[in-house]
């Protein structure tokens, strides 16, 4: 829940999440920004997009609503900044998925997504985006931009197969479905299965979607 | 949206959905029951479980709230009856999945799930259950009962492999993820892809999960 707080002080690196909007400039207020983002992730992950209000986020962060608007703009922009942290590893350390032998891309992709869900830092924003995207078109649009636009298109760009984007989405579907059943709906035995066992079974399927001719 | 109305009159067969609660006895009121169920599916699919009220369902069906409670009981029971229609083909015509050669079970399962989502009769209840289950523990419980309890356990029971239930859930995860990306989040190109192309790519993966040693 405090994903960016520990490392994300005034000297935060340029790759810190939620920097994109660029306003206001990062100064001593970074702590407040992060507190707002933590509160936003918490609220969105519990309530989903529609039932979360900027006012509720502000209250939870102990600041005035006007400050939330000042830092981030609209509720949609708060949402995007809040969930972007979940995709930061994909966007900034994407080499871990895209670099390396193509015949192991399935395992790298599976390991990355399962790793994001297993991490307490990124599970809350992922829950936020899933809970929000299924019920709200604005949140669904954010999901499409981050997942399809940022992640899947890059993976598809590496593939030398027909229908590369469709294949990347079918691979992503396997991982999205596991997230749904294991972390959201919590169906047994998948919810309690060992992560490595899941990766061992799923990575070859993801690989098959991506590269098998 | 009018899934059961056409065939579900006073002479409805014993396999008609939402018969389970058994109260009150099916008489000339079957038309009213179906109107309430149609309204419930519509409301749950648009609003999700939490934001749907028995009062709203009653209003949409043109009846008094007390009548909804009389026929179905609690909101959870209305929900279960409303979404059960989506699983009726699985429960009553399950032979189409479970009967037949085991080396084609992947294709039968894939075809059944994609078929349910492609059908205008069953898409609304499926949307209702997905939108509700991700945000509400009661609805998630209904999902677990219907999908894990009714469908996956039966499929797993046919498999002569270790970890049969886990495998059935990983296969289901592939199909749940496709439903999420294609029908709920509507990500392209998967949202507009030909259903047969999807079945052709996905059935072998589902088969692999279920039976490959």
C-alpha cells in the first residue's frame, strides 16, 4: 500500500510513477503527492472507480479536495496516476520481459504478471484497475491504454508471427483470467496454489500463444 | 434479455432456470417471475450487485418490491436466480461438454463458453455476474458456487490427471480472461476478432491444460 513512499522522496528518480502530468513540479511536496496516491489506490481498490470520490481520497489522505485536484486534475487523472504504479515495472523495466531469448518470453511475461499480483505493493492498484474497469468505461479506457497500448503492443512488436497483437491479447487473457480467479474471485484450489506451480503450468501456454506457428 | 420468457410459460420444463427456490409454486404467475428475472438481469448487468436494489428491479419490472421478495427472497437470491440462466446450458445440457471424446473436451468447453458470451440471451447475465463478482463478496460466492461447484468440478471429475481441479481452473482462467478482454473491457483486436478464429487458437490451449501430462 505504501509502494512508492519509501523510495519516492524529493530525490525520487525520473522513473517514479505518477510523474507524467508534470504539475506541479516535484519539490518538497512529494510526500503529500505520495500520500494522496496511496489513499487513492486504497480507495479505488476497495470501492472501484465509480464509488470512489476525490473528496473521499482527500479525506483518507488528510488533505483538502482542492489539493487533490491541484496535483492531479480530474478523478480519471487521479485514477491513472494511482494505477500507473502497477505498470511502472512493465514500462520502466520492460527489458526484463522484452529482452532475452524469444523462446522464453512466455515465462518472462508470466513471471512478471504473477509477480505483480503477488507483491503487496502492486496488488492494490491492480485490484483497483480490475474492479474499476469492469464497471466503468473511463476506467476501462485507462486499462486499455496501459495494458494494450503500453505492454501488449510492445510484446507483439517483437513477434514474427501473423496476428501478433491478437496472440498477445490471448496470452494476456490467460494471465488476466488467473488474476481474476486467484486474486479477485479467490476460487480454490487456484487461490492457494503455489505461485511457482502456476508459473510452471501457464508459461508454456503463454509461450505457445506468442510464438507457436 | 428475454432469455426464458419465450419458452418459459406455465408449461415450462422442469429444467427451466430459477425454479430451484420452489416458492411460490409455478402457476399463472410464471410471466411475472420471468419479467422480474429479466429486469434483474438487466439491472445487475448494468449496475453490478452492490448498486442494484430490489426496489429498482421491482420498478423496472413494473411490480411491487414485496412481490420480488415474495418470489425470490433476498437480493442475493434474486441475483442467483437471475444469473443461473447463463449456466443453465452447462447444468442441463452438460453432456455437450462432458460427453464425447476426452481429447476434444477442450474444444467443447471453449465452444460452450464463447457461445454463451456470443448469445444475446446469456451475455447479460454473464456481464451481471462478472461486474458483480469482482466488487462484491456475496456475488463472488455465487460465482464460485456456479462455476467451480457446478461446472469445473464436473469437468475435473472426468480427467485422469494429477491436479485435475487446478487444471480445470487454469483452463477456465483462459476463458474468463478472454471474456474480460473481449466482452467486458473490449480491447482490440480481440473484441472484433472472429469467434471461430478465437476458438481455433484457444481450444488447443484449454485441451492442453485439461489433459496433457
